[in-house]
C-alpha cells in the first residue's frame, strides 16, 4: 500500500489523472447538470466537485497500479 501511494504522487500519474479528470468531469457536469446550465440556475457545487474528484481518483489509482505492476 505504501508503494502504491508513492506511485500516485508521481508527476506522470498526477498529470494524467488531472487531464482525465478535466475531460471526464466536464462531460459528467454537462450530462448531469445540463438543465441547470441552460436555465441559468446555479450549479450544485457538491455534485460539480464530485464529478471531477471521482474520475481523478480512479485515474490516479489505475495509473499507480499500472506503475506498481510494471516495476515488480
């Protein structure tokens, strides 16, 4: 587990996770909050944050696991 955390904080994994999060999070926000966007209502901030956080976590974990497996 400790080694996995070291891989998560590498530049390669973090940059990849940020890119995935920005793309997927934006798409999820468009899908999930489209009605709020087109009617000029305020977005649900908690949902917006989660739409970016979940893909970031999944991508960071997947990238770290791939590096961990590669370095065995």
